[in-house]
C-alpha cells in the first residue's frame, strides 16, 4: 500500500515538473520579442504621424476618441495622407501604414481596424486608394538593381588591392567582413544580419590550412535552409577575398 502511495506521489511530482508557471513579466517579454525592431519602429512612426494629423485637424487627443469616432477620422486620414513633397504614397507604403496602425490599436484597444464595423467606410476608401494607385502606376514595387558580375569583380579586385598594403586599413577589413556576410548570408534581411553574434560562427581549418567559417544556426535565421544544417562558406586558397558557399 505504502509503495503504491509513494508511486502516486512520485508520479505527481514528475507531472508538476512539466509545468513552470511564467510570471506576467515573462509573458510580456514573449509578446515583445515576437515583434521585430523594424516592426515596432514602423508602428511608432505611423502612430506619431496619425497623432500629428489629429493635432493639425484639431481633433481630440487620441486617448479621448471612441472607436466609433476613430472610424470616421480614419476616412479623412487615409485620403489626406501624402509625402512631405505633397505626393501620394505608393500602395506598399499605404499597406505598411495600415498594418502598423492596426497592430497599435489591437495592442491598445483590442480592435481590428481592417475588419470591424466602425471602419467599414474607411476600409472602402482605403481599397479605393489602392485601386487608384494601380491605375496611376503607383501600385508596383521598385526593386534595387542586381549587382552585376562586372561590379562584383571590380569590388573584389579593390578589396584584394587594399589587403596587399603593408598595414591594411581597419575600415577596409571591416567593410570586407560586412560585405561577405551580407552577400553570402543576406537572404533574411538587414535585421537578422544586425542581430548576428560572434558565437553564431565557428571557424574550422581544413586541408591545406584552408579556413572554413560556418554559421552554426544559420537555419534559424534563414528558413530556406534546414535548421539541422549550418551555412558554410569556404575560403579559396590563393584568393584572399573570394569565397564560395555550400
């Protein structure tokens, strides 16, 4: 009997170990880290712009405006919004703006300005703006020009020349490192590149003393690679600047 009771107590203690209650501070931290810095910055920027609009048009303070009133104000905000040069924003910017404002109002009021009833008219106007942009050629995204092979060759030759100096400039060495990281590991954007830490890299020496830097958890930064495989770049012997990735 005592053995059965002890087993039950043991099982209960083991079950308890599966649950560690998180504090409110820990919960808030988890909520915050799901948002990237760029996302938070965009939200702050656009809510500041919206508050500036409220002040310019002599509306009440945002905190004093009801959800019903907010829907009517969004009508005017969407249709009045323009750049400092007085030009209309492109569709990509408008979408980013509304998404940022929506995140803010979800966090502070628990409302969705893209779906709820007070914002029906505002959303119809918003969709009309996107359609107008498409008709007038502001609905497309302009991508940066691809770096040509000729440009890359010039850049590599410049780096090689600078590294042959008796005492290479530390700024050049830094530029080389940053270029290689961005060029070979830049598929997840600038923020993930900025968040890289030195402990993410391991450097191994292969045959003929070739150096092979490896990003240990690159899969977590770039989802097109398996999380079980690190991203490897190889230094080619005889070419101080030219590396290739695996």
